[in-house]
């Protein structure tokens, strides 16, 4: 009997053991992933590491946008008994803005298990707190890392930069277009935990670090951007315009040197501004360009050899009745005008008649070739194509398009068109980003100038530059004339088209497009004012803004020698006397070379090598250079007058000093911030001038 019982018990035990083994095997095989996950949860902690968004700098490496690393501090109430609240909060005192009492109150009144105590802890304080918690074996606190985008220049170039959301994704501007380059790649960091949940250290063989975003250098010049924004703001205020747009471009390369819309906004606080203010109207809004479009009409007629610039055309005394009964009017009642004069004095009637010589098909073809009806390809989001329609004999739209109506364009299209008009005929692609590079300075990608096509010949381009110079010298753009350098441009005044109503009789779009120098354009500037109330002619309200911007740019970016070498001769004695440069103290060779650019006659007196005195005769257009007769080699060296080069680019400063025969050394790069010898002092040729650049 006992044997039977024993055998039965053994069998039961074996069956139980087999069932247990089978169950364990089933758990190990079927639930392996679950238990592995639970083990990891208990012994490891994984953290998503956010990358720092890349920086944005201007063409001279001035910082325009950057990101800083911040942390949110929270307490997990499930990880600490209430009686220890006061004790653990004492560790926070040196690092937090809130008092211990305030934090305690926040914890006690919160219904959530997770209670956020601080929102903006710096990376430095985060490391100190983390180390304190580790040493004190405190596991109830945690951190959430986030990044804050900052714009150090307080809203400068806002419509170029754009802005980012709280998740650090770009929403507009360069921040959006180049978001994939700027945002970087997230990392995964694994930490080992002990039984109580405290972090013991990073697991090195698991996870990967975050990769910070690439940096971007813009084509924008911060100094010129500030000038544009200041003067545009003044212009909008003085004219009481609804808004203003300004663009500065290098017409040869398509680089956008500055772009502004006024009113503007601060990207760091973008939510405080309306969608309309944040919108980049330079590329998103269309308008009828008015007389600025006449450059297309005239350049096309010249290129196709459809007109002689000196042919007399009936200007109809300011009123021209089109066969369909509509009237084209001029502000000035001329009887006869040549095409040249019609452009200078902005005759709608003569331009309409010139368009008939061109013909509908040719006109439409050149309008398209100049870039209208297509996006320019600028690397900013939201650009629109504009609207152009093929003109026909039936609707007479050709006559209206010829002077800037019945066509809708964007400001950036007008700027790009004018670039091709003045740069020799090349339609260039506008762009705002120069290059993308990593933290070691390695270039990831770089934008180079792109020419879409040749629109007009260099000969036509040269003629148009000279005609636009006459617009400023003699025509509707006199208030755009620059002080130190030759310039050209075109005024524009157009009735504003209001959807559902038509062209307004009381609201206008006023604009001016100008460039300088005429001989070799470096800067192309576009100004547009929407609905100005204090005056509305482009030559009255937009042209003065161009002048102020142009004068400030030239004064800031170019040397006196370069200014004078290409300054435009004027017809008055007073103007001529101001244009002649100060040659006293310069070497004979330098003085003669500079004088040649101003005067048809040069007279030399004396046997020395350094100019002691100069006399200018405006009636004979002659300059007399008087040299020191007693000058020998030693005396010559003692009479070099030191010019000021502070604020100049290193290249311009070098030009000035070399032309004066002054030896110099350079410390740093960029623009001259200081010079070792002050302006006006005389030095010998053995003395070396030191330039401090930044």
C-alpha cells in the first residue's frame, strides 16, 4: 500500500514538474519579448536627444539666428513620499527662480503625478543639478530638454529668416526652405538604472548621439539690411503708406543683399503678429507695375530694331483715344516726343504706340523671356507666378501692358527683370543663401549664380543704362540722384487694382527701381509703397527713399577714391567743384591718374613728386597740380597726407593707401575699425600704417 502511494506521489510530482517546465518554456519562448522589455524598463532608461538647430549668419558672419539648449525640471510624486518633499526641494534653491515654498505649494495642489517646477533651466545649471541628484541619491526629479530659437538682431531681416515652431521646425523664410539642413538628427541615449530607479551612467555600446544641424550663410549684408529697413520705415511713415517693400540685389549674380517688408515682425515672438504682417509680400503679392514696366517695352523695341530712338512720335497732347473708345493719358501734355524722351519723361501714350511696332507675339515672347508669368526660383517659400495674358488685336491689351497695366507681377520679378536690363542682358536667378556648412566649416552645399537665359544684347543693355541715367538727371527721377556716384532708374506710379471694383482713382502704387554705378552696376534697389497718402508719384515718394539708401550704402561700402572716380559730372560750377577730389599730399603718379577721371585738361607746375596745391577751373574744366619745387627724395617722403580708411572694406582701404604711396600692415579681416595714424597727418614713406580690421 505504501509503495502504491509512493508511486502515485512520484507520478504526480513528475507530472507537475513536466507541467512546470512546459509552462516555463512557454513563458520563455512565447513571452520572451515581453519579459525582455520589462527587464530593460527596470534596468535601463532611454532618452531622446534633441539636436541643436543650425545657426544662420549674414555674408560677413554676423549671427542672425541661433538656438540655445534649455531644460524643464519636474518632480515625479510617485518616486518620493510626501514627508520628504521639503527635504528634496532644498536641493533646488541655488538653481531655481521659484522659492521652496512656492514649489511645495505647486506640488501639493497639483492633481497630476508629474509636476513641472521650472521651465527655463540653462545647460550649465542642468549639469549641476543632475550631479547633485546623483550624489544625494535623489531619483524623484527629472528633466525635459528643449531648444529655444533666438534672433539676436531683434527682428532684422525677419521676412528672409522666417521663424520656427516650438518643435523647432521652420515655418517660413530660410528657416522653412532649408529646414532639412538646419534641424539636425535626433539621438538616442541609454542609461543604466539601479533598483530604486536612480541613473547609474550611460550605456556606451547602445544608442547614438544627436547630430546638430548645419549652419547657413546668407547673401545678405547686415549693414545694408539695417540701412534698407531704417529708410523704408521712414519712407512708409512720411508717406503714410499702407506698407512698403524694399529689395537690394547684386544685379550681376542675383544675390539678395537686403530685403524688407514694412511693417515687419520679430521672429522670436511671431505669434504676436498677424498673418498679413508676417507674409513676405516681396514674393507673394502681385500688382500692376505701371511705368517701371516701360523698360520691358523700350528694351524689346531696341533689341528688335523696331524703333529709332531719335524718331519723333506724336504724344497727342496727353490724351490718346484707343480704337475701342478707351483713353490713355499722360500726366504731362507733350505734343511730340522721341522714344528716348518718352522713357525719360514717362509717356504712356508713346510707349503704347511703340508696342504696336513690336507686335503682340513679339511683345508676349519678351515679357515671358524677362521672367514674367513664371517663378523667379528664389529660395524662399510662397513665391507666386504672377499673371500675364497674351495680348490680341481685339482687346487692345498690348497698349495697356506697354505702360504697366493689365499685367500682374511680384516685386522680385521686377527686380530680376531690371537686373537683366542693366547687367548686359542676362536673366539671373535670385537667391538668399550663399552656402550651407557644418560646425567644422566644411561646405555641404553652395549656391552659385545661375543665368537662365540671354534676354537682350549688351548693346541694348548699355543703351538702357544710359537712358535710365537720364531719367534721374533730367526726367521723373531727379529726387533719386545720388551724391557721390552715378546712378540710373525708373519711376512708377500706377492706379491700384481692387478686386471686384477695378482700378481705383484715389489709391496708387508708387515705386522706384534704381541702380549704381551706371558704368558697372553693383547695386540694384527696388522700392514700392502701397497706397501712400502724403503724395503718390513714384518720383516724389519712392525715389527719395532710393536716394537715402544709395547714399548710405555708397558712403559705407566704398572708398572716397572709388566714389570720385565714377561720380557723375554735373552742369553747375558748384557741383563740379565738390566732385574734384583732394589730391594734396598724393604722389605725382597717383594724382595724375585720379585727375584724369575728372578733367579733360591737366596742368603740372613744379618739379617735385608730391602735390602741394591744386587749382580747379570749372569753366575750362581744367585742374592745375602744383608740386613742391624744393622737393628732393627726403622731403618727398615727409609729405604724404594720411587719409581716413576707417569703416572701409579692406579692399577699398588698400586701394586708397596704395594710391597715396603709404605702406601699411593689416591685423584681422573684414572692415577697418581703427588706423594707427589719424587722418590729415603727414608721414614719410618709411612710416608704416597699421589697420585693425574686424
